C-alpha cells in the first residue's frame, strides 16, 4: 500500500444503520463532517485551515469528500484533518455506534477491538467474526513481532501514566502535610510518602526503558526531579540521540 494513501481496501466500517458497509473514505468523510459541525467550522473554513497545514484543499475538496465523490484520503490529509479538528486520528477512522468494522475482506471486528489495535494496545484477535473477549496482557506478550512494533506507543503511554501518578502522589502528600503541619498523624504522612516514593521509582523505571530504546521522552516535571534527588532516586536524563 502506498504510504501516501490510506487504501479503501484497508478498512471498511458499517454505517450506523447497519446496512451496506461503508468504505474507509466514507467513514472519514462522515466523521469529518460531524466533527467540524460540532465546532461550527464551515467547509470553506476547514479548507483554509487545511492549507495552513500544507494540504492544498479548497471548498470543492471538502464538498466532494462529504458527498462521496472523492475515493481516497491521503495519510498527510488524514493527519492534517486530525490536527485541524483537534482530535486523535482514531476519531476519524471509527464510525460512531457502528456494530462492526471491516478491516479487510473476511476481517470484521468490533469498534473496541479496532480501537485497541489502532492505539497499539492489543493485537487483533485471530478469529474475525467469532464471539471473543479482550485478549489478556499475558497473551499479548506472546505476540512477539506485534509487541516489538507496538513497544514505542506502549512505552509512551506508560510514561504518561507514571508521570501523572507521581504528580498525583506528590499532591496528596502535600495536602496531608499542610493539613497536619505538627505531624500529629505521622502514620498518614509516612503512608503518603511511601506511595510517592513508589511512584517516583515507577517513573524512573519507565524513563530507563525509554533510554534503552533511545526514545526521547517528554520533559519530566522539575518538581519531580528535585523530589526524586532529595530521596536518593535517580530519574534518568534523556539519552543523547545520534542524528
């Protein structure tokens, strides 16, 4: 498949009424129209914003896409649409309330299964169309090639989770200490401190994984770095990448 185009054969999704499956382009058009309507963005205005993203659209382009007279959407166009509408790319690929999504001939999955695949959280089940449950994490780890390919996205998600958890634990500790400046309830302070230390250690582990994979993480909140240093925990600095 060309890197410049999302093939219509790659994914097809059923329309909301459950009738004839719609092509991926039709799903993108449907979602684009709904999302731009939600923010009161007219077709001409959308075209202007797309041009700002380096995509040469005009009002006719928008009209043709939304009326089914355009057969494909390029990858750069899809990404630009997501940027302009301020939504994740997945919001343009999965139709609301659709009963199933057709990725390819003979491969239909529920919206949840498709979304978990698109965000690199789960591989697709091996038996399309059958009654299935979400694949457990331990089974996921047996899908070697998929796990390796999905690792960057999964690490990025782990970083956000660990970072937010550490900030949350820091805030809870601050609240407890402000409420009890005389340390009359020392056990509660010790418990909050222990949780915070654990969260900082979790963050250090994820940062180490990112460095091992030579991925540049988002900057860590300096308050966390300061607190970690005070507690003898090293939050690895970003690895220097070789260009």
